[in-house]
């Protein structure tokens, strides 16, 4: 036997109580993990400030129709607009038509692109290199990993819609919270390769100065380009999420208060269990001290026991949450909202840390008390 | 018996030297004088029985010797150490090394097997798992329970439980064995077994034994019997 084994034997002394404690901690941490995951998904990932501030202006009739490039300047001049960038879908083919080789290629303006898409990050030197090379491109880090691309590699994209091909050099690799499955190159390449469509853009990415101004800016753009040859349709990048984002303040407080309540509840559950189980062992504590256990050892034994129980509950809760969210993300009806939402390793780690802290805090007072207990009194204790 | 077989310390060293030890328990307005000016010397290798009516201070004296309680006044040296100068940690380690304590109610940990109960004090030492195992088995053999190692306390009889408790008390090979009414909860047959073991530990392993008892038959196993009355130690008979 070791002291660790002694702790675990103690933890499972009253099997039913231990099981109930673990289950209640597991339930609480399940809830906490789900809440943290939702928070992450809606607030840290898709709900990032830039995403909520971004609009897409496209041809009102269909995405396949073009818009005049000069709209960009006009949009930029509107109140509430911070940045505008043109984007054109090239629709070319990499290697072959196999699904694993499919990704989107967009022509855009390297000078302004990353200002609008601030949630994509790229090292400054790579951005500068891209801005200098008219035949350069930047690629999503996930794509680069998938295809083992490195900086300086050359990509050959065969034109499908357009009667010319792209020969690009990878100048930058950008990362994003969510896979974009895209590469971006200088739209001047299209203008030069196919001068007939010079002066036109596929759509515009618009960055408003605040999430609140997004609806106003959308309205303003579409009002301005209403009675023209090519009218526009402007919508938020995550239009369906707008409701969420508008409410985000409240949702945030709501999630936070649930998390706090959950943590507080397990703290009480765990504290109660530990206090009870330590009190029952008053005599044993005195015995241990008679055998030569110091105060510190007694404290560690009990705190260790509580932390072990809480961690067991936490692990069960976090793993169950992970499985549940995985299942929900694949379930018809829910997958629309939850696609790509996962319980990350970091979230798990946070959940386990919370559990361990709860165990520690809940056991500390009764354990400290027990460790200071007078041996003589303890040995005389009946019960 | 040739002098060579008697440990050098047996005739010379005093294991316990108590001088004018008093202990007063204060409970709200009440004061209980549990020990009243007790002076006693216990030599190495001695087997001392401490008798006296309930409440006469026997347990209190034993607790003093084990450094789990402090006198209100007086001097007490145990194994030459002024144990009341010790910090909590020091006295815990000192007990672990030098004192074996046997209780009337056994005080085994119910979720641990006989083996694990005996091993408990060794978890505080630097011994390896194999060394611990050897010590535990030696102790269990000494009390005749080597075939009960994996039994839980509830699967043992009272007499067997007390023998496990004795094994636990001697596993770290302490100098001083303190037993507080070790046969108080046992039938006469089990009591005899336990007393025989204590006697053997005293004679063969040269443990100094201090045993509290109500029972004159039990006291007859000891070399010396002393009586406490209302906290006062009566002069030797
Ligand atoms: N921790 C304590 N608090 C208060 N009184 C105590 C305490 N321990 C012992 N006493 C009192 O001291 C006296 C001696 O107790 P004790 O040494 O246990 O007697 P014995 O072991 O001889 O029966 C008794 O009157 C008892 O009530
Ligand atoms: Mg007593």
C-alpha cells in the first residue's frame, strides 16, 4: 500500500455516498463544460467582434453576377464603414476534381484584405511579401497542412469559369478560428488575365465600425445601389447569428451566472460530503496522529481525497459533455447550429481545473480543522 | 541467564522519568485534576502494569508518555528526550519511531486489511515496499496472524483485531510499547493470548511495556504493578 492507495481506499469507504458525490459533480461539470463550449463557439469563435462587424455586399440578383469595382469607393465613404475590400471567386481546379482537392480561390486586394478580415492572422513579413508579389497568394494554414504546402511553393490552378490558369506562389499562411478552405490572391491577376472583366468585382467584404451599426450600414448600401443597373444585397456575415449577437450581452451574463451557480453548487455538495466524512473519522485522525502522521500529512490525506473525488466527477462530466456535443453536432436539426462545435482540450482542462479547485477548497476547512484536532479529544470521541 | 543476553540498557537506562507531573483539564468552570504530582521512573526492559479505578488518570499518564498530551506542570523525560519541547511534527516523527500504542478498542481502519493496517506506520518511513512487506509479515507472524493478512477488521474476531493492533504497534520496532486496557474488550481466552504476546515482546524482543489494566490477572503478567487513585500514584507495595 502507498499513501495514494490509502487515499483512494478512504475515498471509497462509503460507496453509495461517494458514487452520489461523483455523479453530482459529474453532472455539474457536464453542464459547465457544455456552457463553456457554447460560450467558446458563439462568443470566442463565430461571435468574434470582427465577424459581427462584417457585411457582405453582393449582386442582388445572384452571387454569380458581378458588381462594378467603383462601388467600393462609394461604400467606403458611407458613415459607419471602416474598410471595404473586393473579392472575386475564381472557381478554378487544383490537380483534379477529387473532393479532397477542392477549395475556394478568391482574387482580392492584398492591401486591405486582412484589415477587413482581422480575425484571420498572418505574420507581418508574409503579408508584406504577398503585397509585393502580384502572383503571390496566401493560404489557410489548415489547407497548407493538408496538402503539405510551404512558403515559396507554387500552386497551379486551372481556370474553369475563366479561360486562363493561375500560377501562384505561396507568400503567406494565415490561421483562423474556423477553417476557411480558401486561398487568396491579387485580383489584379484576373484583371490582367482576362481584361474583358476589368473594373468588376464579385462581391465586397465590408467592415462596419461597430456591431450595432451593421444593420444601418447594410440598409444604407442597399438604398444607395437600389435604382441602378446592378443593385446590391448586403447582409451580415453571420446573418442568422445576428439575433444571437444582439443578445450577446445578456447571453454572456446568463451563461456566466449558470457557470457560477454550478460551481457554487458542487462546492457545497463536495464540502458537505467531505465535512461529513471527515467528522466520522475523528477517532481515526487521532489514531493516525498517534501513529506519527503530522498535521500536514493528515491535511494532505483529506484534501487529496476530495480532489481525487472531484477530479473523477469532473472527468466523467467533461467526457460526457464532449460525447453529447459530438452527438448533437451530428444530429439533424441541431447540426446547423452546432456544426464544428467541439469540446476542446482546453475547455476540458479548464473543467478539470475547476473540479480540482472545488475539491481543494471544499475539503480545506474541515481537513484543516481535523489536522489541528487534539489527539486526546479525538481518541475519547465516541461515534 | 548470563549477563551477555541482557541488553546493556536494561539495567541502566530509564526509559521514562516523570517528576511531579500534574495535569489539569479545564472544562468551562470545572477543573479536573487528572494527574496529581506523579513521579515515576520506568527502566528499559521493564513490564509495568498501571492499575486504578476508572477516571484515576491512567490513560492520561500513558498519553503523556506518548507525547500526545502535555503536563500542566512537572518534568517528563522519555527516552532521555524532553518530549514537550518538540514541535507537532517532531513529536509525530518521534512517536512513529519510538512508541507503539495499543488501544482498548483496537482502532483499526475498517477499510484496510490486516496487512495494510499494520503497514500504516511504515508509510511514513523511507522503507521500500519490499522492506515494508518484510517488516509487516514479521510483525504479523509475531502475533500469529500470518494467515490473516488479507482479512478486513470486520472479518476478524476481537482477539485477532487486537493482535493486528499489536502488530501495528511493534512494526516499526519501537522501544516503548504502551497498552491502554488492551484486554478490556476481550473474552478471557483472547485476553490470555494478547497478554502472552505482550509478555513475549517484553522478554524476547526487550520491549519496555507499560500496560493499563483493571484486571489483576492481567497485571500478574507484569514485573511491577503501580496503582493510581484520583490522579495520585500510590507508593509501590
Ligand atoms: N480531554 C479531557 N478533557 C477533560 N477531562 C478529561 C480529559 N481527559 C481525561 N479527563 C478527565 O481526567 C480524569 C482522568 O481520565 P483518564 O486518564 O481517562 O482516566 P482513566 O484512564 O484512569 O479511566 C477523568 O476524570 C476524566 O474525566
Ligand atoms: Mg482510560
